[in-house]
């Protein structure tokens, strides 16, 4: 039995071509080609749901974490387990249940298309995978950040017991072809869940948040990016 949906998000992909051809000049081969193109360029509606992470989502979450950290030395299996252990915080994105009469041969109902959650890396700073994330973040700061940025992160990620910062690490990863618009309701859900957790005296009230954002930079001297 799948986890209950938290919020339903309708995502419409519309790919159409404006090119037209004269019917009188079309051969049979041209007509077949146009039929194929029409099938490929039809409007596709896909409905996704934000659901509570559950055990069967482990492999899908792990795959998304591998996509996020790429070749970094981070134990994504342990990180996926943390996400599942705090299932009351965060969501996974799955395709909405499809009525039997509309079912296709490819069943994507159990595919995890995205994951959004927050991990208290201050509270869990002694866990091996969290130490690896902190090392990863500091390495990026030292390689690409300014001296001021490095000092800020050193203060935020300090393992000193007297450090007053409570830092939340936001994980937000999805398949590349999932539209960015789906993120807004996911963050709304996440904020609601963290407020509810804080009311139960759980540690999800943060002074700072850290999130990994991918950027692209043009090479100096090149005409095209």
C-alpha cells in the first residue's frame, strides 16, 4: 500500500510544432512522417503527488542522492536511511495513481521522481555520512569561495559543542525533466511539517539553512556557453 498523498500537483508538458505542409504536395511517406510527429508532439498531462517517504522508496531516494553528490565521498545509503527514519519530515514525488482503464504498459507509480526534506546536521554531526557532507561543503567553500565565505561556513559547521548554530541541510533533488514549478508546494509542505515537529519539541527549528544549488559559468573567451 502506497503512502498517502500530501498534495497533488498537475504538471502539463506541451510540445507542439508550428510547421505546416501543403496537403497537395505530400507523399504517402510524408503523411506517415507527419503522423509520427503528431504522436510525438501531442500534449502530455502527468499528475504527480507528494507522498510520505517509506521503505520501498530507498533505492529511488539513493539514486537521487547519487545524482546530487555525483562522485563525492558521501555515503548516500546512510543518508537515504536518515530520510526514511524521519518520514514525518519531507516528501517524495511520485506519479499519481492511474485508473485501471488508463494504465499503460510502463508502470511508473513506484518511481521516485524527486525528494525534498531537511536534515538537522547540527544534531547529527557525529554521524559518518553527515561528517562526509560537512567535509564536502567545506571543500567546495575552500576551492571556490572567498575567505569570508570560508569563515562563515567554518562557524556554521563547527563541531564545537558550545556552537550555538542550529543548521538545517535542505535536500531538494528531482529528475531533470520534472518542471521547477513543482518545488513550491513541496517547500510549503516542508515548512508545515517542520512547524508541526517543533510543536512536538522535535529539533527542526533552525538558525540557518544550507542547500546545494548547481550553477553554470561561461568560460572566459568562448563565444558560446
